[in-house]
C-alpha cells in the first residue's frame, strides 16, 4: 500500500511544500504508517509518514489548504484537481491525507 503522485509533485514533497493530498476515493493508508512514494507503477526510495486521514467537502477547502497541497492558490488547486479527476464539485466529500517527508531510504 502506498500513495501514487504525479511526477511534478515529488520535488514539492521533498522540499516540504506539499504536506497534504486529497483523493476522490479512500486511500489505502493509515495514520502512523510509513510508505514509499510511487509515480505511476514505479516506486521511489522516498518515504513519507501519514499523520492523519480524514474526509472533507471540497468546497470547505481554504487558501491555506491549497498551499499545503503545493498549489499557489485555491484556484490553482481546483485546476489541478480537474486535470486529474475531470470534475469539481464543492459538495463532494474527499479523503485528506496529511503526511511528512522522512527522506530517502537510499541512505539506509
């Protein structure tokens, strides 16, 4: 079990600019779990620890939430969401995963 990300987000995760991800369906991760990042079908040596998993309505997102997602604004996050999922519905409940970057296991 892990979280898959678009390649463009990996640098933001490593730099600590992206510490949250929202998903349309329940992700197969648990709070406290340590997971390897994945891009497509490729696993990376980069590790994250999931801090918290909860649901939220898309319409309840704040500008601060968008920044934690790695977006410059809520509008940019909406465009990214629509690029990935093809829709934006403010009433839709989504899964929110808060995480922290732990580093690369290449050092181990």
